[in-house]
C-alpha cells in the first residue's frame, strides 16, 4: 500500500498515471502514483487531449476546479472505501 500523490491519502492501492497521456507521447514521461478513485476521476472528467493540454502536472491537477472539489471530498473518505466514479455529463458527450 502506498500514498496517493494527488489526494495525499495513505495506505491506498495506487496505479500509475502518466501525466502526459501515453497516446499523446507520454509513454516514457513523468508519472504519478494515484489512488484508484483519483485516477478514475481524472479520466471521467477529461479526455486525454484535455489532460495533455492543461492538466499534465500534479499542480495543474490539484488546481483544477472540478478535481479540487473531488480531492477535498476524497480526503475525508477511508482508504478502504470503494466508490463508483461516473463520467461527467460533458465528458459523455465527447
């Protein structure tokens, strides 16, 4: 078990998030260890193109309005809680 580099929760299962999506040239670029809910939330809200254009650092991710609200909420959740993440309405239309 590790710590999520986005929300800061400890003792969570993490996955590797490519800060620049692999399909946009980030295969060998910087990565971050994110808990599964944070990782899923990023991809539920934004396309890989949007991530590449304006959300390719941890600072940019933390400062994004939608993600900041999610991070504030997820920090209060126990690390053992499994939550469902749904695509945003805007993302579904793309």
